[in-house]
C-alpha cells in the first residue's frame, strides 16, 4: 500500500513537550503581569472562606448546686432508693446537666459515744458525798472518788498498791498519773456513760495531769461546786467523826484540809469559771433544800449531752448552666422532698457555687467529668 509513513514516537513526545513549555511560559507571563495583585486575591479568598465558617459560641457560665440532705435513720433506706430516680427527672429541667450523689466513706465517731464526767468540788463537809449519793440513785451516774480508789488500791496488795503505799509511808505525793489511771481504769471497768468524780482535780497539778492523760477521750460536763463557810463545815465534820471512824475527822486535820482547799483548789475553780463550767450551789442549807438545785444542774447536763436521734446525711452536687430558667435547686428539692416524705422529715441545705475554671488531668479533652 502507498501513503506517508506514521510519525515516529520521538516526534510525538517532542511535540507534547513543546506545547507544555508554551503553556508554562504563558502562565508565568500572566503571573508576572499580575504581580502582587495575585497574592491579594488569594488572601481575599481565604478571608471569605473564614467568614463563611461560623465561630464557636462563647462558653456559657456554669455553676454547681451543692446540697446537704439530712433525714431520720428510719427512712434512710427508702430515701436512697427514691433519690436517684427523682434526680433523673429533675435533670430534665432547663439548665440542669448532671448530678452526683455522695456519701461519707467512713462515718466520724460521734461525740455522744464518749463518757461524760462531772467534777464535784467543795470544802470538806460541804455535802458533796450526800448529794452524789442522791444523783447516783436518781440519774444512774457512777460515783468515783480519787481518794477512795487510792485507798482501795493500796489495800489490794497489787504492785501498784505497794508503790502507792511506799509513797504514802515516805510522805511523798502519789504521782498524779497514777491517780488518773485509777480513775480511767474504773471508768473502763464500769462501761457506763455518766460519772461523778468527787474531790478531783484538787490542784493545778491534778488539772494538768488530767489534760495530759485523758485528752479528749472523755467529755467534761462541768463542775458541781458546793459552797459552804468554814464554821459550818467544821461542825459537820466533827459530828461525822463521832461515827465515821475516819482518822482525819478531827479538829486539827479538818483545819489543815480547809487551808489546803483554799490554797490549792481555788486556782482550779478559777480555770473552770473562765470556761463557764462552774455551777455553784449553796451547801449551807439542809440536804432536801440543796437537792433541787443539784437536780436542776444535772438535768441541764442531760439535756446538753443526751444522744441525738440518729440522722443520715447525703450530699448531692447538681451541675448546671446559668440559663434564664434554671431553677433554685435547693428550694426545689426541699419542696419535692416535703411532698413525698412530709414536712420536716427531710432537711435540705444548699449553696450555689459558680465554676471559675475546670482543670483536666493531662489536659485530656476526652475527660468529660467536669464539663
């Protein structure tokens, strides 16, 4: 067959290369002519695109409603069943985002569990022992006398008793820690809740030792002080000495005891008076006239230290956004609890706290716990 031969492959490649160079030259020429204007057009295009994407809305202020809810122990179990379902419905209200229910991991030891101590002071013959006996009979208090405990331990023949005997025979004062340990052992052995400690603390050393050894393991209700003039006490002790058999119920010992009481016990009384713990009772009157005053003081102690009915407490934190229709959470929960459980059965106290900032561990955005 006749005709022109087909073009070679090298010719075709060269043609395409020439066309591309021409196009590139034309494009470069246009860019050169446009100059800086091209950059401005590209910048304007970027700005238009940025304006087309809406900026994220500003974060709404957040708050936490911190609630403390108390109820009687009798309804605690039922209340804790009711509370989660109630909160789920509450969170449907505008602005409320979530809630946490919190309970103490370990309940604190109640102060009411500690035994209560009443110190009974007064000069010798002021009537302390007589009034203590009536308090024991009427109110069930245990009556402890530091002197009686020392005498009993001395006679027991124990190692501690022998040590006490040696101190007394040598004319030395028995260390206050020994006396206080005897009192503490007697309280532990009795296992009760109310104690009259007769004739103690007698001096500043006794008082300092009491604070040092006992600390806050016991509660001090106050001091019963039976006030009586010396001449009345002296007459009573001399009359008692006719039948008591006590070696110190004689005129010489009695007067030494008066002097010791005034000199050493008054600083102790002044200390307790500064704490408003002294209840002074006129001991010059007959026993039946003194007794109503003793009753009134003990009744006041009982009101103060009577164990309160058991109460359960739960804490609730409600997380909210500050929106116009966000409710007063504490008031709302209190009203709804009153409808369900009755007025006064459930107590709700609360405070609204504004969230100043939220911190996340390692800045991990995946942690949503505080959002």
